[in-house]
C-alpha cells in the first residue's frame, strides 16, 4: 500500500556492502576452503550475512551467541549454541560481526582462539569509522559547501514565493512522520486544524505530498529527496535558526543526534520527538486527528474485485519502508492458514510490484486516501510497525501491530502506540526475533 | 533573518576559516570538544567526563572562549585551546556543517542560535543540562 525508499536503510546497506567486500576478499584468498563456518554476533543481520555467504557458495554451519535466550533456538535452520560450546578445531572458521565485535574478539582470545587463524572480524572498517569519525578531505569539504549553496538557492526561491511564511522541511519520506507531526502542528499557530496553519510544508516525495494534501495543508512544495536530505539539511546546519525554515523531524541535522541519544536512554517517544522537540510545545496537547475523505463506493468496488468479505477480512501488512522485518513468509503462513480456517478472507498490503502478496492472500494496492476506509471495511489489520499503522491508528477495527526488538527504528518503547498515547483498539506485540512462531500463534488465537 | 546570498556566503567563509583552525589541531587530537558558551556548567560537565572521552575517542582537545580560560584547568593530558569569539563562531560554523563527516567534533552548547536541538532538550523534555551534555551532546552511553 504505502512504501517509500528510505534513507533509514542506508546504514543496513553500508553493513551489507562491507560484509560482501570482506567475504569476497576472504573467498579469493581461500580462507573458507574446507572450513565450516560459525557466526557470532549480528543476530539481527545474520540472514543478510548468510545471503552474502551464499553468493560465494558458502553456508553457515554454526551460530553462537552469548545471550542465553538466543541459545538452543532455531535460526537459519540451525540450532544455536553458546560461544563456549563451539567446536574448537581447524575445520571451523568463526566469523564475528556487529557492535560487540571487540568484546567477542577478547572473549575468543581468552578461549584460545587466534584472530585470522581461528576467527575473523567482518565489517571491522565500518566499526572503526563509526567510532572514530574522520577528518574532512578538501574535495569533500568543497562538495559540502556546494551542496549548502544549492540548498540555500532553492530555499530562497520558495521563501520569496511565499513572502516569508514560515517553512517546515519534511525531508523524511515516511508517511508516519508527517502524520504525527500534523497531529500537533496546529498548536504552534493556535489553530484547530492543519488547514488553518499559515506555513509552507516542503516535502520530498510524491507520497508525502499526497498525504499532505489529504491532511489539508494549504501550501505544499515538493523538492527532490536528495535535495532535501543533502542540500537543504546542510544549509540548515550551517545557518541554524537564522533562516526561515525548520526541521519537521527530530533527525537530519547531523549524526551526533542529541535527541536520539537521549531517547535511547530514557522514556522519550516518537510523539515526544514532535511535540516536545520539533514543535517545542509545552504540556501534553491532545492530538488533532484528521478526517479522511469518504469514498465508500470506490472501496466497496475494490473489495468486490478482490473477493474480500467486508467485516471478515484481515489486512496483512508484512512490509515497512524504514526497516526490513525479520518475520519470514513461514511465520506469516501460521496466520494465513489459521485465519483462512477461521473463515477470514485475506489480503496483503502491497505498496509496489516488489512487494509480493503472501501466499494464500490477494495483493491490495490501496490509495492513501482510502487506507482508513479500506481497513475499517475489512474489520481487522495485522502488520509490522510502519507508517501505515500511524495513518490507521484511529480506525474502528481490530488492529495488531508487531514491533521488533533490536531493529533500527522499530522499538516499541519509542514507536509504540500505547507508549505514545495515540490511536485506539490496537494490540501490540514485541517480537524478540527468537519466539516469532509463538507470537504468531498468540495473534492467531485473538481471532 | 538571513535572506540574501552574500550573507550566506559570509557564513561559508566563516566555515572555511573554522575548518583551517580545526585542521591545525588534527595531529594532536582524538576528539575535539567545543565549549563555545560562557557557561560554566558546560565546562564542568566536560571536565567530569574526560576519562570517558579519552577512553572512547582518544586524546581530548577542548576549545573554550578566552573569557573563561583562566577560571578552570583540565588535567595535563588534555589540551585546552582558548580562542577569540570570532574564531569560535567560525569553528562552530564548520563543525555544524561537517558534523556527520567529522564525528570526532562534539559541540557542547545551549545557545539557541547554535544548537537549538540541545536547547529544546532542556526546555521541553525535562532533562537537566548535565544529562544532556553527557548523553545527548557528548554521546557517552555507558
């Protein structure tokens, strides 16, 4: 239904690219010849590592972890074990990766393993770069200045066009950010709806522009995503509060993100990021929920065409734009089979042809403006946490939202509706990525 | 409010000068901490976290305004560089622009014009300055 390319995935891509580079190099050197491979660390990214290894014809034989909860469970078709219980012989090569690589390396050395002979640290270059940072080269600096100049020229053009009306830059292309931002924006201007706010919303994607129109923004300007996330943000960082545009989300103004650092150690939520930080509102203002247009006949027709039963349909939403969920097709199959047995018709929320419908369901490509009505007509929604969940949070139907522990940008503490005090009729599950099958069974039992 | 290209170009020139000043310290630093305000709390907070900074980032160089140079001292292995306000403005312009590619620079400031982000954390989120400096600005997580 609603998928956007996401800048959030860039770190994942960095990691995968780094792993691929290392694996290709090690394969070329023959390091894996005649060896069984064991993985330690990067629990979240082990599927990616397996995929990369597979590209070189390699397979994983062992997975070990120091967390007792992650020992003795199925992962990639392998029963996981403790680090200490790994076979210590010349036929096994251990691949270490992830945030705790240094600690794991120390542990392995104490257990008698030797780096390069017995174990290797993957993507270590990425780790070093993140920890140490680096000094700016001349060509990079020139490029930065050029980009800031482009950003300023583009900003001046829009600022003149609207004669200095305050601007908000929504550079984040996800719908959820714009939706939550808009729930509270009217308070900044002492108004009761987004439509009454005298401000210009600068967006960076067609999808966010479309949502902005649905939400009632009077003045909307669209710039390219790269222009927003590169040029404008650099210009804003250089100029601070000296210009007439503000950042509509809490991130983007540098990696040393003070809000995120604080959120990681406290009880701040996604809602707080807008209410308290971006908009600077005091107290605890009530959200001003928007009304979506009613296109009942259109949605009814869509239901008929898809063969879905009103009130007895579950919309399954396995995809998210801002992270790659670990819930596999096999996990979803538990729900699909079980719900069909219980007499539900099922559709998969698909935002693009790349997003395939789950087996046993039909693909639903639903227009943004119909998402609320579509889900209400269905009667039930089960999905991973995505921006769509924000848009439908107030619908009159049964909703189940699944978060993933440890996944970037999918924390139930930060994004959870209960914690945020938003939405209604929402049941939330926090998938620890270990007991996913039992979570799916628990969800099924609710229907 | 800046609204003409010449003002913006001036800001870029300032950033250039700031970069030159920062570059001159590259050889001797692991992390560069900017304490641009006449705010003793900032300086004291940095002082109390020197061990963690050294542990995480290597040698610490702290840039402070000349005005408070004689009021505080840091330990011997930390270099303090007092600068004039104009130089500090230039360094801040550079640091703000280059923050994500030179992550070894930490700005410890509550001046709204410079770092509204930190300002809002105190104003609206109920944290105290010390918490914001430690976790938010210096990124010390342990």
